[in-house]
C-alpha cells in the first residue's frame, strides 16, 4: 500500500474591474512595488496590485523566492520579471487569469511509460468497439480539477463555457438571475447551452440520480465527492435524437473511482484576497485491491462561508449608474411613497414622497413632496452566496467470481446544510384614519404607501438541509468471447427541508397598522404596544410591532426517489467482409416518486398546513441497436500500410419502445416505437490495429454510454426524466441501458416520429 498527501491552494483573487473587455486588449503599464521574498508572499502582492488571478498549487511555489519589483510595467512583463530565476513559467488561460507551470515537470511527461488499459468507455454510444461518437465530448479529468483549484464538482462544471450560470445554481438566486423559483434548496445544477437545467441530463456512473428543487426537475451535483471523481464526460451537443428530450442541452456523466489501492488525504483551504469569505475541504480515501477485486471508501467534508453583498459593491448596489448601467432602486423605501395606480401601465407610481428627516409625529399635508420619489436599495443585507456545509461518504467495490462473472456495487450518502439572508422586507401598506400617524396630502380617507423595512427588520433567513442516498448493485456475465450479459438495480433518493423565517405576516401587519381591530388571540395590542408608523423616516417603529409583523414563516419538504432495474445483452451477431455486425438489446424498468408538502404562516391567525402531494410513475422500456462496423481490409504481407491508424465507419439502426403508466391517470396512450428506417449514421473514429477489438485485449475499445429519452414538461418532473434509460455505469465491464419516451401532459399533442 502507498500513502499520499495532496494539498492544493488557490492563491488567487477575483479582483473587480469596471474596465470594458475591449479596452483590456492593450494593457497599460501599472505601478508595481513588490519587495523581494518568497513566492508565497510576492504572488498575492502581485495579484492585488495587478488586479489579476494567479492559480497555482502551494507545493509549486514552496522554497522559491523572487527578486524585488518596482516601477511601471505591463502585467505580463511584471509577472515575467517576478518569476525570473525561479524556474517557473506561466500561461494565460483567460484575459485576467494566469496559471503557473513548471516547464521541467512538463518535459518529464515525454519520458513517462504508457499505461495500457483493458478497455476505455466513451460516453455517447451503446455498442462496444466504438471509440468516438458523432458528437464532441469534453473530458474534465481529476488532475485538471486539482490544477484549477476547484473544491467541488459544481465549481468544475461551472467553469465550462458551455454551462450557463443563469439558472439552477446557488449564486443565481440572490442576484435575481434565476426566475424559475424552483431552486429553493440552493442546489447546483448544470445548464448546458442555456436551455434549462432540466434539459441537461446528469448521470453518476452512467445512472440517473434523484431530482432536486421544489419540483424535482434537475440534478444537484453538490452531493458528488470531489475526492472520488475519476473524470467528468460532458457531451456538448444536443443529443435528443439519441437520448431523448431531457438531453436537448447535452449530457454530463460524472464517473467515480471504484478501484484504489492505498490511502490518500486531501486538505484544501481557500480564501478571498480581501478576506471576505473562505472555504475548507478535507477528504480521506482508503482502498484495497486484490487479485480478483477491489474495495474503496471516501469521506469528504467541505465548509464555505457566506459572502455578503456588503463585500461586493457590484452585487450589493441596485444603482448601477456608476458602472454605466441603470438605476434599479425601488420606490418601496424608507421613508416611503404615497402611490397611485397608473392607468396607462396598471402599476403603482409615486404621487407624493414622504419627507426625510422627521419621525411622522408632526407631519402636515403640505410637507409631502408632490411628484417626487424616495428610492431604496433593495439588495441591502442579502448574501451573494449562502453558507454551505457538505458531508459525503462513498463506498464502491467489485469482485470477480471466476473468469466470466463480475459483481459490483457502490453506495453514496451526502448531507448538505445551508443558510443565507434573503432580500429586505417590503410591502404595499394600506393606511387609513384608524392609524394615529395618518396624514393625507389630498384629504383622502386612506392611502397606499410603498414602504421598506430595511434597517428596522433583519432580512429574512433562509436555511435548510438536504440528504441524498444512492446505491447500485450490478453483475456482468461474459457468455462468450464477444457476448456479454449485464444487469443492475439502482436506487436513489433525496430528502430536502427548507425554512424561511422572519418573513412578513400580512394579517398581523394590518392589525399593527390599525386597519383591523386588535385581535385578543394574539399577544400584541397596537394600542398598548404601539402602532406601526409608516409616515416617519428611519427607525421610528416600536420593536414590539416589528417583531409582531415579522413572525411569518414558510416550511417546504420534498422527497424524490428513483428505483431502476436494467438488463442488457450485446455482442457480435455475425462477421461481414467489412467488419462485425454488432447488436445490443435490453430492457429497463423504472419507478419515480416525488412527494412535496408546504406549510406556511404568512396570513391568518394559525399556520396553514398544506396537503402532502404525491406523484408516482412507472416506466418500462426496451431497446435494440444493431450496427455494422466496417474496417479496411488487411494489406497483403509485406505491403506498406498508408497509416498506422486505420479508419472505421460505423453505421447503425436503432429502435426502442416504451410504456408509461403514471399513478392515477391510467395508461397514457399506446406504445411508441421509434426506429430510424434505414437511416445510417456514419462517423470517423480512432481505430485500433486489425483484430484489436476482441474483448480483453489491451486497447481502448469499449465505449458504453446511453442517455435517456424524450421528456416533456411536468411540474413534478425530476431530473430522472421520462426515459427509463439510465445510462449504464461507465465501468469498462458495464453497458448503458435503453431509454424510453414520455407522452406530454396534454394527450392531444402528438409526439414526433
């Protein structure tokens, strides 16, 4: 057994800059004043003075020093001088990102001994023997994740330019980018091509995971342990023709290790250069390999601080005119505004501004500011990122029973806790003469006032916890030299709880304003404890009234479950002059469950207990796919080959059928069969030498990938989608299962053929 210790530090800071991108193409000289010293100190100084990011592992700069740097230089010239005589170089990965490299270490790669593997699995095809599919696949390896300094799988996927960050991620909620309102649990999904997180199929070891969010309609990659990741395959093209409508945006297949011998300890600490927030990651891996099998386990802990908007002006200021933008402040302010409905737009506009600098006790009608508007920063007090804590345990192993049978299994448990601050409380108050502070600038008996409680009531708190559990057990039986029978059963579940505390209680608000009489069932009395005063400026309201109206809360509970059984048979049907005719047939069954319950206390005198909504669906599918694999004929002995790499064309015919039976709705229509009649697909792929496609020879010849079928919108849909086709575990000995299709909710709509 071997032991290793990995320590990676991200010594970089995102430095905010208002300079347009086009103006950064020609870098002006900057003033640098960096004393000589160790690189671990001088590089952060360079990052601060240059406004750039510098990425490097801490071990790379250990025991290296740099000379002093003083004067006016361009950014690249300054970095080159700083690294002079250190033996290090750099490359620019983005306009404001530099990555340090060791040229001597890179040169050693040429001398490495090539490691032969029995099989290589490729995402994007069902048949073995096809190395590349027709669509591009980006592979994010374990080493790349470490080099880039990503603490989580979500961060690694967020760095992909094809992954749109506007929805289904924890940062898009606070900045208002995610308008779907389904990511209540601050999960991190994947949204390739910007088509929605529910249009990107996410798999773990080729199998679907339980959905997340208030609708269970996308997958949360936060529950994946970074220490267990072997690689991430990202199919970038829309793959609905092959995998179904839930892969319109693409496919992400996160492949975890299941074979490791030794121990590995990982420790990572990252912080912003200004100390605004930091994170800590600790992970321990234990594994043992023997002649016929292996077993490994991983535990990972990750804790990250919240990032308040007070630390990032761009995120915390609604008035963006200083950046050349617009003023997005609201007329819900303190002091407030007397508003009326604009008949042209149907929205509330300010008719009078309540004057500042007074407490509302001596306000006169003539004091109101006609035609003016008070504005308030509605982003004050919230968080850009929530506080997140993750704990993940993962165990996997496999065992060969003889020469033909292999058993394999894995299990994963994750616990994620989060807490953050929401936007300030604002309200449209209806105030009449029953309020002792009421003053009308027009003599009316009541007015609507747009008001903000910022600075008086803390922003509401959002918190929750998410537990994830998944387990699989599979078997692979080699029937002959080329035929293999594979099967597995899988279970996944996610249970999430969400709590919103300190929100506005509308019934109590009316009581505190005097719009309704005191309710003897409550402990608050407006006449005894003080009325709410919306006509003053600043903190003029009694604390008892503020505590009373901010006692609202909301509780959301949801559970998503998915159970799958799958069997697949594949092999060479017959040998043709141009190559073997390969066939893959299979069947799969899947049951999906999604339960949801919402309780709230935002109005009334007692909490509202919502019903438990249950949704269940059974899906069955079958698949068959023959394909011709043509290879160039072998040249006669002694002839010179034109190339050491042959080319092989792949042509296939695919068909599938599916039954869907949601609970309570009966059967949705007849079976759908989708076969491409004589539609042959051709592609060029990397090929092996003649005869190298025989199983167990040491060439990367075994792809396995399949990603499920058409999916239409369902408000209770989870990421597991409509297709039963869970992609098979990307273990070299496993196959991707078939997929199925779903009919739309509106049965009058027909699926395309």
